[in-house]
């Protein structure tokens, strides 16, 4: 199923733009809060799963929160409640944000996500498995190719951020491939279990390990799985069965999401490096309309900026 067209954009372009906004959750931070929004959503997902929340509900709720945060940043439910808004008023704001950004998402998933963002997270967080903190601390390798020097991209995303964004993309892409979104979500959250204990040396390191790669990775995967209670461990292991290939709907949805995130992450670095003042002052209206814009423009002209 193709995503619905949004604002007369080409559907593929609209979906790409949506994914770009979600990917930027790896870079949005706020005072007094741990890590990026993507990091905190990764923690929230595993906390809810560890508390026994059903995977389909967690997948919808976390995906909906990611969509809202892509526009609102950290203006989330707890903060808005603290600021004095009623629960009903908070729901209006959050639902408006999801509705605004989710034009490329097909129905009935789009409506389900709008509804899901109005449901508060469960009040009984589960104990976080040890691998969650380790994946937060483990940076991604950058761009590697056997026989060539590594291209280091800073700031490096963490494996937790990557896994969370791939999980959200996977839910949004699941209808396109006829996949079960909860399975894709769990597989994506868990697809870098090995990097909880295994520093990321990228494609280069994997090739140099040769026949040792499989056993080394499996050692750390088994360690991460062992930290989950039996029911969740079984469900995660079953979801991970789609990772080796793209022969199933879930495998195709996962690998599509993973590929998109890996390439869009590099595109973000390239976009930042090629940013121009024409874009900043023109398209993005850094000095925007307001009562003092005329004065601001004169100051820039007098200072010959840019």
C-alpha cells in the first residue's frame, strides 16, 4: 500500500521528508533530560516491554510519540501537564502534531497513531535491561569499507538512537510490505544486541573477523537476550528471526527501514556541511518577520553580513 499523498507532494518525497524529521530526533536534546529524544524513546520502549506491556501497543505508542516529537521536540505530555494544561488540552496539542506530520502515513495506521498519542504511557515502568545503557553509550562506526580508512562522522549517533529510529520507520513501512508492525518494531529495537558488548568497527572489522564474526556476535546477542524475562525473551528472539534476509514481509520492512536510516544519517551530515546563507536567511527565514525586522535587516547590511 502506497502512502497517501500529502500537500500535493510526490508520495516518495513526502515519506522521505517525514523520515528526515524523525531521524533528527537523534539530535534533539533539552535541559535537565537524559540524552536525545531518540535515546529516551528507546529507553521508554524497553521499559514498557519489560513491564509486560503488549508489543503492538508499545509499537504504536512509541511511534506516535516519535511523530509528535518530530514537530514539538520535548514539549511532551509531562511538560505540558506541568505547565498547567489539562489532559484534554494536552491531547489536542499532541494529536494536532501527529495529524500535521503524518500525511504520508497510510490509513488505517495514520488514524491509529493519532489515537495512540492521546494514550498516556503506563505508570509502571519496568526495570531496564543492562543492554539498554550499553547501546546508549556505544557509538556507531561511521562509514567503513574494507581496505580503506574509516570516515568518522561527529557527533556519532549511538546504537540506541539508530535502533529506535529504525523501529519507528519499520512501523510506518509495515503496511507497504504487508508486515506485522509489532514484529518489525521488536526486531529493529533488538537488531544491534551484539553491539551492547561489541564495539562497532563497521564493515571493515566484520570482514577482518572472517569466520569468527558469527560466534563473536552470537555471544553478545545471547548475553542480551538472557537479561530479558522468558516471555519477552522468546518474543524478541522470534522477532529477530526476520533479520537475516528479506524473504518475509517483516524482513523486507525491517531492511527497508534500516537502509533508509543508515543512508539518511549520512545525508544529514552532508546537508549540514553544505548549508548556505541563502538557505538560512531565505528559505528558513532566520531573521523572520516581526516588529523589528526592518532594523535587523539594516544592521546586517551595515555589518556586511553575510
